[in-house]
């Protein structure tokens, strides 16, 4: 059984930081990503990390502010979010693509609110 469990969301003031975590079990991923979805908007890709070599990519809107990383031993991916803006407010979801089957899996999400 595949499970992705996110944590680390919360309320933070503009300019602040948060670190999201996603623990994966039951899946060996070829890559893992963070997505986000704000009310009334489509889910958008925020950042991706390739499991094999650690290569990363980011949405233009978060480049230079967010950092995705992984701990393969713990099967965990992180999203360090700095210089947060109100427009970063969204529910953040972890996504994993199975190396073996190609199937994709989602976590339940964690809410991030950036507000003063």
C-alpha cells in the first residue's frame, strides 16, 4: 500500500519560512514533486526532484525562494519555502511517480497560509 504523508504546513507572516515534509512508503519513486492548489484555481506544479541524481526544477513563481530536497534513506522529500508571499497560500500536495510501474500517487495535502 502506497502512502504519502505531508506535514509542516501552517500560518506564517509574509517574508517568513516554512519547511514541508513528505514521507513516502510502499513506493520507490523515479521522481517526486510538490504541487499546490489555491481555492478556485487549478493545481500547479511547484518543484520536482529526480530520485536517481537529485536534479531539481522549479516553477518560475518560486525559483530562488523554494528549495526541494530529499533524504533517500528516509524516503522523504522536503520543500523549504522562504520569503513567503500571500500568493503562496494554497494546499500543498506531494506526488510520487513509481519507478517500477509508472503510476502516480498523491498525498492528502498540507495547508499553507501566508498572511499578516
